[in-house]
């Protein structure tokens, strides 16, 4: 179980293989076919689906390409448009 209050910041920290990416994939409805996810994902007390999640969040996977000449903001805009 987990809860993140509005206006707060959450950091996922853990060693390699601890499940950080699996959790993010499940929360963003990107889980693979062989991963079973149970439970309800809610936003502001309402059940959420992949479309609603995409409207309020962005998830950039760690293996994406980053360019040294772009700012952090430019990277985020680039990833959202891509």
C-alpha cells in the first residue's frame, strides 16, 4: 500500500534489483505480460486508467538517451513530445 499526498515530493530509492522500475511500470500501466499486478491505482480518490495517468504524469525510463547540450527542462519537453 502507498499514498502520496498532493503537493508532496516522493523519491524512490533502492539498490539495483529492488523493484523501483517495476513499481513505476505498474503505476504507469506499462507492465509486461508476465507481471501480475493486483490492486487499484487512484488519483485524487478516483480510479485511474492509463489515459488518465498519462494526462497528469510523465515517466522517462533510465535507458533513454540524454544530450549534453539540453537543459533538464528541454529533456523533459523532448521526452513528452516524443
